[in-house]
C-alpha cells in the first residue's frame, strides 16, 4: 500500500497555489481547488471547497486529462478518508478509508470492498479552467453564488 500525499514542501506549489503545513494547496479564488500543475497524472490530493454554500473537505483525483472531485467523507463511517490531513492510502490504485478499510475506485468513487460495498463517495462537479481545477459554476438561477 502506498500513500497518496501532497508534496512535502511548504511555500508555493508548482501551479502557484500556497502549500500549507498540513499539505493543502490554498487557491487564489473561492472556486479554485488546485492548480493542474500540482495534480500530476494519477495523483490524489486534498482540497477545501464550498459545496452548496458549505465549506467541505474534498478529494481531487486525476487520470490523464480527466479530473474528478468527491467529498472527503466515507459513506460508511461519515469520517474523512485520509489517514492524516492530505495523506491518502492507495492500494492497487484504489482509495482506502483509513478508518475501516473501505476501498473506492479513484475515478468513480464507487466502493468495491469493505463495509460500504456498493455505495459511493459523493461526487462534486468540477471543471478545468485557466490551468486550475475549479468547482463547476452553479446553474443560472440556482441562487448559489
């Protein structure tokens, strides 16, 4: 098993985001989650974002040109998947919940083993813009900023 973790350096990430001591990359705008340069192919990173107006911990994953994000909340235990902030267990390419060992496909969030088998992580809509992974803009007229 390996650990998918943020770069250990503090300071400025490759994409210009500020890397904090707990391994998060702070973006310059509220919709920005992480610079694409800080999310290499095959990477799993932690980010924070406002989902439905509520600050939420997120998991951001990349496979080639495809980027996805999920709430960093195990559907079984309701706790974060990372074993410490920004550090994820990866086994055979799958995300592993540090609490009870549930295994999730990285790109679909589908649980394939463990106590919540058949369930899934809640996906959060993201898109790529100007070299960043950003929260997708809410639909017009939704009342969400």
